[in-house]
C-alpha cells in the first residue's frame, strides 16, 4: 500500500506539471513573441511517459531488482498467480465511463462527442497495437510462469488501457478541476498496482504499460487536433472495427 501511495503521489506531481501553462512566450529583439521548444506542450506531455519508460528500463537493467520488487509488492508470498481478485478488469475503464458520465451531466468536454469518441477509439487501438507487438518481440514471461508459456508480460495491457482512459479524462475535463484528472490517474495507478499485487505483472511491465497508454493517447490528440486545424469543420474521422479489419474512415466535405 505504501508503494501504491508513492506511485499516486508521483503521478499527481507529474500531472500538476503537465497542467501548467502550455507554453511561455518571451520577447525577442524585434518584439516578436517566440515559443521556446522546451516550453511546448508536446514536451510537457512527454515528460511523464518518458520518465515511466526510463523507470521500467532501470528496473529491468539492475540485476535481481525486478524479482526483489515482486516479492515485496505481491500479496501472495508464494508468488502464485491469481491469488486475489482486485477488480482491475473493470476498474481500468472507470475513467472513460466517468468522462462520458460527467459530460452527460452537464460538464462541457473540450471536444464534441464524435470527436472525442474517435480520439478514444484510436488511442485504445494504437496502445493495444504497441502492447501486443512489444509482447511478441520481448517474449517476457509473467511472474512464476514456466519457460515456454506464451502468455507474455511486457508491457501490461491492463495498465496501458487504464492510462489511456485516465489521459483521455484529463484531456477532456481536466481544465474544469484538477481533482478530475487526479481521480483518473489514481484509478489507473490502482490498476497498475493491482496487476503487481495479483502477481500477474512485474513492476517494469506496469511502468511501461503506463508510459504506452499516456504517450499514445497524447499522440492521438496531437495528430487529431493538428488535422482539425488544417481542415476545420470539414473533416470527419470514424474508426472501423470489425472481425476482418481495423482502420479509419475519412470523409471531407467541400
């Protein structure tokens, strides 16, 4: 529980940094306003996921650290998977449900319903794509699993999905009150901790899963907002998801 609280504090602190003003403008010799590259919101929104990814790499790189953390954080002393059920299968979607529920009750989201739904769908698809392919590349085994088990571990899909939802909530309603994204990131942090406590993932899996979820959602917002600036109110983007294909349908009105 102490580790969960520590992770929560780290996420909250990082979120406060992101919530600061997107950029700082300075006056040059010609009295024109310029924006420093390191004050860009792209940089600000990349600090947290890059830090989480670096933390994951450090845990893997230090000999025996991954195993030591697992023994301390898991709720099962015998390292047997499935010892407890903490409900993370459902909790990971809670921030998404909260985003739509708050909007339905009158809070104004930053984007229209169709726009934010497209962004959310693309974020989930992109994150799941990265997680799935990374697992197949790294072939990292889950804690306590025998060699040859193909249920790979790195990074955590549950954690990635939880942080997609939390970042989505932050983008859409975080401007109203800092407590809204705080609640989202706390929920996502709980999901990550639960995966370790249940001995389903290593700490490094959870850290990298969080990094993937945040950066892919941020990148989707960057791309979507950029496209909409070029084609304002004329472009409609709809996801296509069925048993045979996954993609995007683009419709431009002249």
